[in-house]
């Protein structure tokens, strides 16, 4: 499956955003195979971070002066936040750049696949929880909604995914929506098994203190 995802991502022209008022950043949309199905790796941001406290997001952050490029940023942040070794990630492709309306970032999302089980090292200063969500659950049309916001005079569609009491919204939801459309198509996705949530807190079975 991951080879097909890489092929689909490579077959399209990616939209890049250059804006002097926006801060460049990068995230990792990570896939792993657990219990015979693919899951997406999310983090719940801690209350100690500067932006988006408590929100569900992908591992990632802003560019540092020592980063060689945006992929280096994404991999460094993955290592800092969840203990992910860069050699354990196979990058499958890159999605369109997107803008965070409220905080002024332009995000470059990298799609990758990683092994599982994995000895996650959760940085409690930045991450409150690691959440593994079955891809099937995110493909279910019943869990996604949309709304419109205005940015610089333009209407932007924002999305929100509902999963077992949590809401994935904002930039993370827009990235996720694009990933699903490109890699999974737009056929009827209703009625699929939502699977089960796998959450790993510091000291939990999928994390190390």
C-alpha cells in the first residue's frame, strides 16, 4: 500500500507557498501498520507549548537556523517530540503547503511510514499524548465536517474530524483531508469499521518515560 501512496504523491504537482509574512514549518504525517491495518500518528500538544495548546496535531514545528531544509525540520521535530529516529522513517512524498490562518505559519507536510511496535520517547514538555488512529476511521465520511473562514479576502475551507470524543481540526485536518483525497480517492467511504483508539501517555505501553 505504501508504494501506491508514494506513486500517487509523486504523480502530482505540489503547491508551494512563499509569503514573507509567514514563518516556514514542517510536519510529519506518519503511517504505521498495527493489528493488520494502517494507522496515522497524531500528538496531543501539551499546555506548555506556545501555540495550539491541547490540540491534536502531527509531529513537527518551525524551522531552526541549523536545519538544512524543511525535511530536516520535520525529522528533527519528530525526534524531539516522540523520539523518532530519522533512519526509521521512509518518506513517501510531500503534500501541498498550507497556511495557518490564526498563527501565521506556512506548513510543508511530509508523508512517511515507520515501523511498529516502536520505542516512542514522548517529550512531555511538548506532547501530552500520542494517539494512533486507524486510517479506516478517518476515511469514514460520517466523521468529517467542513466550514468556511476568510483569510486575506479569500474564503478557505476548514475541516474537522471526529474520533472517539476528540476533534482533529485546523491545519492538521486540512492536511489530513488532502492526504485522504490524493491517496484514497473520493469514493463512498461510509460504513467502515472505525477500529479502536490506541493512546500512549508518558509511561504507557507505547512510550518510555
